[in-house]
C-alpha cells in the first residue's frame, strides 16, 4: 500500500510526503528494520518542524524515539520523547500521543524512568496507558438517563419517571453497566436477590422487569431472547455513573484547562451522594468501591493539573478532599507538601510531613524515599 501511494505521487507534496514517511517508519519498526525506520522518521520530523506542521508531530516523534533507542541512541531517544510530550501539550490534547504510545509503550516507560518525580506528565501518561478505558463520546442527550448518585432517579425525555418497585431501578442500573448491556436470567437473580436462584427469586425478577417495562416507553425497555436480557445502546440510555467514568476517560486524552474542566464535570456529578445510595445489594457495594477509587484518582489528577496552572487554592481543596477520603494516598501527600511550600510556609511543610509519617506508620511502612527527598529539596 505504501509503495502504491509513492507510485501515485504522494511524495510530490510536503504534507502527504510527511504522512508517508511517518507510516513507512512505523512499518520499518514493526519489521525490526530500525535503521531504515530512523531515517524515514528523522526526515519526517525535520520536514514537520521546518513547515511548522504540529498535528502529527507527537506521533512521528514517538516512533522516532523508539527507533533511536533500538539503535543505542539513548540520549537522542530521551530528547525526542520529550519533544513528543511538549508538542502534545502545546496542542492541548494527549489523544495522538497516546495512540502512538499504544504502538510502542516502552517509550513512555523509559521516559518516565528519566524523571525524578512521580508527578511528571510521563508518569501520568503511563498511568493512562496501563489502565485505559474505552473513550465514549455521546453527541446528544440520551432519552433515558438514570441518576445513580444519591437516591436513584429515572428521567425519560427530561421528565422524572418513578417505577413502582425500587428493584426495577436496580435492575436498570445493573443492565446499564453489564458488558454489552446483556445479562442472563441466572446472573440477574444472583446479583439482585442475593443468589436466591429459586422460584421466589425468579418471580421477583419477573415483577421487577414488568414494572420497569411499565415505566419505560416503547423502544427503551429491555428485550428478551430466551434467558438473556439486553438494554438499548448508549445513544438512547445512559447512567450518570457511566457518564462520569466516560468523562474521566476522555480527560485522559486531553491536557491543560480542557482536561481540568472535563475532570471537574465528572467529579461534580459524583458529589450528589453515594452510588445508588438507597440500595444495599452486594454488587452495588462492590461497584461503590470501584467508583470511589476511580474518583479519588481523578481528584488527584485534577489537583496536579490545578497546581501546574498555579491555581493553588483549587489544588489544595482537591488534595484535602482526597486525603479526607483516603488518608494513605501517597501522591496526595506529596502534592500537599509541595503546595504548602508554594504558599511559603515551612512550618506547614513540616507539619504535613509529620502527618504523612504518622499515616504511613499506621500501615507499618516507612516514608517513601521520594517524599524524603522532596522534603530535603524544599527545605534547602
């Protein structure tokens, strides 16, 4: 395909030539023809910089960094990786950078190793790569929205709808989270009725399904195929917890102010209360734990972003919230100590370090070397 493109004149114009060189370089990498990959990608990057073409520069730089490292050019590889990060940050999005790093993830791992602080952008990128969620973007408001934080509330076409059974809302939430929004009868009975896969449990499931279908208009109700029940897609139905998780996944491919705004939107929705607050099933409790970890991590990310943007008050509010919820979160303690130093209070730095040491002592672990180095560095 690349040979055919070259034969058809793709090399006659700078823009198409750069694209051809970039994909030719990746092709050479995949074939372990590293010197040829380096040559293609070096020329591609030189042309992009000369022509002030920034869109695909992070992608080309990531591939070139991999080729350079394979050829033993470690310093050049580190510099090229940093160029990829700087270019992506200038664009305000990490999407193309992450897409390229998915092809050669070792570039991110090596770049993170060169940074002394775990608060570096490369460590954040590595965290996104290791825990990537699918990125979903809904272009319109779904007809069905289940508010899952606090007391669950069902909205149909903007109007509140109240099924006669609370179990119907739990059933709806379970299907919204299920893979492909599908679940078997046995799975539903086991999850919603504490494993009571007997006549009583199956009867209660039928009632919950009946009352849910009664509350939903045509086209939104679960459909049944034998013992399998399936809900409509995300364009028609969505739960607020999934919307928040999707926003956090989107933020992982953004940067700067846009990323902070996206994280803030996700976090604000979770402030309404616990997930399905009025429901006490075991699967709900397990999901609360998973969502709590997701939102605590998102608050740490938002706090680091606010700190980098010199919005110290906002960063402090976020990191204080994290430590109230999870007093053993080491990243949050590092950031809290850094923020105290930024405010000019040496006493606050020491007090926070003492609190950190006490918390780690509760777990029977010593303070991390990185935190001790941070304290020494800040007190110079």
